């Protein structure tokens, strides 16, 4: 039982904990995100671990994500780009909590293509984990794309993250579909065909390069072209993802792209990437984050 | 007293009524927008008019805007572009209500520069009103720009609206500053210097043509560059207005621009227009809408 370890990905909207004995996953559990806590982060963590601790003599917990933010368990620094896995690993924050040895991965701070400062917390574990799982991805230059509420585009050369850029895509999609005047309420029912047709139209608009101008078509197409709410939702998804991909790739000198994320979301990026003449592959976000957290376990020994 | 008339601009967020005796404004009053009604539109209108009707023998009311939408007083059609004032005037909807003769201006339906269908309700009264006030604006080709929650860019040649495009700028700014993760809460206090510096930076980003990529800088500049919430608000304003102007003018063959709107908002468009090598002038939105509504009064006689 000496190899018992808990890995945790604690983001703004969700805590996901996995209990491992060596390479064997014994259990997993979910909890509230750092943005939705009702108790302190430490109390929340101990509560989530209590059932496992009742059965096992747990000592080690390794966390990444917003767990290391100012409102997390302990503030972990940002490793500055360019950064490889070794530079990232040495900056972990450590905390002794109720007999547990808790390590929290640092985030990354870097500069976007346009020169703006940028930050990530959690995605770097997936990026370094992906290269641990697949050493070929640490050769040469490529983009890692991590779709989500805040999509990240990280430029990596020979295993070193050079810089990255955050796109508000997922959050903007939620604001526009749930809070704006663009979706007209009456007809939001799921309709896969309508949604797919809207997505294609949004993707085509994104290629024209006028995304701000194109937003209102979600509404006017319902008013004047007989489109449904499902179409409009698909349209906004295609427009935002397509614009993200087009803007990220514009002027980029490499078109090698690895997407890390859930299959359903990654599938929405494939046609947008194909429209940019990119052939991409997709890796599981969960597998990558575990591989990234495992680097800390190996690093201690 | 035969020339008593009420003009009303009834939008989504506000009702504004003005009582005129010929050219002399006797009074004005505000009420709730069509999107915020607690009673029926007809009841709301009669309530707002009641104090005036107690003193005057009112007969005529002329309204524009969302008053003519499906959820308004009476549904008015859309006049199809290209449309001049005469084509617009003949499509008014009429309603007899409690002894009042109510006329509601039609909206306009047209096509945006990218071929998408588009609609407006209320702004057309300002555009035709502007040309009634200033006949020189009905000569040659120009843009009328009406900033707001849903900004409108209308292309007009020789007094005829050829087509127009709606930008979600104002609504998007409100969503991003009030509902998103970009403004970090602690430091939103007004600070004119910070806000102006942020606006300039947002405007500069807009010129780069990657607006979706540039959104997140509002947050990361607070996290990593010591910027305040006031800066971030200014940044988003500059980025959105600058992107609206840049996208609207890209590929346009005329750079003659007339802005119709409130002075404070129009002042935010001037530097963005100047960045696009446009010399613009600004007309009062209130004066233009009254001039547009007055066309109906003249039309009846």
C-alpha cells in the first residue's frame, strides 16, 4: 500500500479526484469547483477525501488547477515561459494538512502572440502530461489546443512552452446563448440537423474574418430567414470556434496541432482546424492531466 | 390647438414621449421599454399619456421602434431595402385606441455587407430624420452609424438605404463587464485616466484584427500587468468599438460617415473612426428621431 496517491484536477467549476494504487485506479470522486465552494478549500478537500481515508492510510495528494490560485488550497507560483516540465515541477507549492502531504502544481505565465501577458492554471499539467505520454510530441514545434471555458493555445518547441494565448470562447458562448438577446427563447429545443447546419454557417462566417459583425446574424436569421434557436446556437458555436482557430493560426508558422480535451468538444474543433488546412489529432484530457500530475509523484522519489 | 401631437420613441429599454404644439415642445416624459413592461403596451401608453390628456384634447400619436414589433402596440411591417423615406412612410401601421389615432412607423429589413439578413426598428426614423434636417446628407453615398446596444451601420445612397448591418457592441460590452470573468470585481471604481488608457490599448488591439483573441487581455492585464478594473472596462470598450468600426469599414468604398447618437457615446467612436482614416460628424439622436417622426405628421395632411 505504499504507492497510494490521490491526483486531483481542481478547476473553477469542478473538483475531480482519483485514488490510485500505483498504476491502478481504485476510485474517483467529484466535488465543487473553486468558484463554487461553500466551505474553505481545505475543508472541502478533506471532506471529499474522508471516505477514502476511512479505508486507506492516505498520505499523498497532488493537485493542479485553481487549487493553486489565491482562492485555492495554497497559492502556487506561476512558472515563467519559456518553461519545460523540469522548470514547472520545481515550483510546486507544498502544504501539510491533517496528516496529508499536499502538493499543488504551479501555473504558467507567458506572453500571447500579440504580446499581451497571459496565464493558465491546470492546462499546463495536461500539456506536460501529453508529452510524457507521447514523447514524439516533445520533438519540434507544435500547438497544443485545450478547448473549454477559457481555451488555451500553447506554442511548444522541443518540449518547452514558448508562450500561449487564452480565448474566452466557452464563456462567451455561454453568455451569448444564455444571457443575450440573440437566442429568442421560443425554439431552443435540441435539433441535431438544425444545429449542424448553423454550425457550418458560423464556421463559414468565421473564415470571412469579421466575427463581431457576424454575431447578430444569430438573431436576424431567426427573425428573417426562418432559422430556429437550435440553428442559432449551432451558428454561434461555429462562429466562435471558427474565429478562435482562424485568429490563432493567422500568421503562425507551424500547422501541427494537438487538441487535448473531451471528445465531443474536440470534434467541434476538427472542422474548424481543417478549414485552416490543419491536420490535428486529439488526446484525452483526463489521461493527459493524470500523466502530468504523475510527474510530481515521480519527481519526489 | 389643432396641431397638438405626441411623438414617441419606444425601444426595448425605454419609452420617450414628447408633446408638441406645432414646433413647440410642451412637455416630455419617459416610461418603460417594450422589454420591461408590467402591463400591456396599450395600457402602458395610455397611462403615460393620461396626465397630458387631462389637460389637452390629444388626438394624434406617432411612434417608432419596438412599438411596432410583435410585442408592441401594433405590429408594423418592415419596409424592404433599398428604401427611401417615401417607401418607408407608406407602410405605417395604424390603430384607434381610446379615441387616439396612433400611427406606428415600420422597421427596415435589409441585407448586411456579408449577405446576412438584418432588421432595424427605430433607427430608420433617425436616418430619414437626419436627411430631412440636413438634405445635403441625402446626396451621394455615406454611412450612417447609430451606436448603441445594437449598433447599426446603414449604407445610404442618394437618400435611399441600400442595406445595413447590426453590431452587438453595446450588449456585448454589458455582458462582458457585468457577467463575465474578465472584470475581477475588486477594483471597478471609476478612474478616468485608467479607463482612457485602457480604451487606447483596446483600440490598438482592434486594429490588429483579432478581436476574439484579444478579449482575455482584459483579465490577464489585471492579473499580470497591474491593471485596474477601470482599465479593463476601458479596454473592452476600445476593443469592441474599434473592432466594430474596423470590420464595418473593411472593404467599404466610401469613408463618409455620419454618427447619430448621444454625444458621450459618439465621442468614443471618433477616435476609432479616425483610426480608419474617416472624418465623421455627429448629429443628435433625439433631434433626428423627432425629425423622422415629423415626416409622418406631414405625410398625413
